[in-house]
């Protein structure tokens, strides 16, 4: 989830953060050679976080997890309402295996993206401080965000709407006497889309607080 050319910058920033050397250090003038190297490293890390393929992998992982949960709920429906116990039990077992085969890689992908994203943002903060930049304002106008953060903000908002819609369907299903599989399906989808929204919005909030690079902000590429 992290580009090989960014690993050295990431390890360097994490070592500095662990040593806590940036707490009392005076910012290095922006014209110095160390500051220029730190600026270049910070830009590489920011670009790594903003890669379009990271966003696409997150979208793919979310859709894969949603489909996997739907497959599992088909098995739950078969086990709870079927008229042929032996066949329905075997079918439910098959759907559980299929759901796990699809869901486990999807959840692993989402978890890896979340963890690597946090590492990249922490490293970018450390490297920007080393380059002598002051933190950006805590609240920035949406129009000032780079394209890669705007895309994530848009999908975070879409995930909020999906969470509300799935929750409403689950509540309505419970009120009208729908089966447990139906309710479990939409509760699971609501939890998944809610987690996706929180994860993306948290990343946008942290990334928007990073000092802007001197060059043009990173775009989806």
C-alpha cells in the first residue's frame, strides 16, 4: 500500500518522531539544503497518500466487503427459512465459505489502506516540520483542497448517505417483520458505509491540516 520509493522517507520520519527531536527544534530555514531535502521527501509522501489507485483500492475493498456480506446473508436466509434442512445447511455452508473468501481479502485491503494512510500522514507532518513549514489552518475552505482530497471528501459524503439509507431500511424492516437475514444485511451495510465515511473523512481532515507544498498540489493521476 506504500510505494517502495517512499519507504525510506517514511522510516526516516518515523525515526525522528520516535526520538521526539522535532518538539523543541527550531525550524530550518527554507533555503538550506536539509530543508530542501525534507521538502522533497514531504512532497513524495503527500503524493503517495494522494494516489488515485489508493482511492480505487478502497472503493474496490468496500464494494467487495458489501458483496461478501450479502452472500453471507443469503446463507443466513437459507438456514433460517429453508424447507429442506440438509440441503439448506449445505448451501448455507457454501455461501459462508464464499463470503469469507471474498470478504477476508476485502477487509484486509481496507485495514491495510487505513494503517498505511495514517503512517503516511504522520510522516508528512514530521517532514513538513523539518522543512520549516508551519501547520496549515485547522479549518480550510473546501475549494482550497487539492483534487485528491476533494474526491475523498465526496465519497465520504456519499458513504454517509448510504449509511442513513441502509439504517432506514433496516429499521423499516424490523418494524414490518422482515426476517433476520434482511435486517442483518442492511445493518451490516450501514456499519460498513459508516466506517468508510469515518475513515475517509478522518484522512481528509488530517491531510488538509498539512502545510501545502510549494509546487502545485497533488492531483489524481
